[in-house]
């Protein structure tokens, strides 16, 4: 079992919109992620949280000597209760658990990656 964590300032994503930053956003986020984030007026908070998850997954997978993963390989989705979960089609043999939290200024994500089912 490995753990990854990341914290970022929400202001980093505050002025990012599909109209002005499409290339940047589509390089990091999937269509489903962007749709979810921009469906809320606090879209920057959601973008930042999902970005933190992606960074945390990359950190945790590096402990398994996995270095060939990109942000778009990691998809952070939400179930019907808006609880986030991680989908990594490139490495489906791992089990991913996530917790995201926000303050007014920051978002943080903790990720556990296990090579056995938890």
C-alpha cells in the first residue's frame, strides 16, 4: 500500500475557463471531469481538487516504479452522491481510495493505492 498527497491554491484555477484556457484544461482533465467541474459556480475549487488527486496518484504510483502515467490517464469522477472515486484504465489492477478537502483558499487530496483489493 502506498500513499500520495497534494495541496494546491484554488486561486491557481480561478480564472481558467474553457473559453480562455481550453488547451491547458484539456491537457489535464477529461471531458467528464470538465463537465462536472464547470457545472458548479465554484468550478475552480473542483478543478483544483481533481488536480490534487491526480498529483497524489502520480506520487503514490511512483512508489511502485510507475512513471509513465499522465494527468489524462487518471480520471477523477463522482458517484451519484458526489463522492469522488478514481479510474485509471492504464493500471486497473490497483485499488484507489481518495479523500479531497477544501478551504476557502486551498484544496488537498490524499490517495491510497494498493496492489491488492482493500
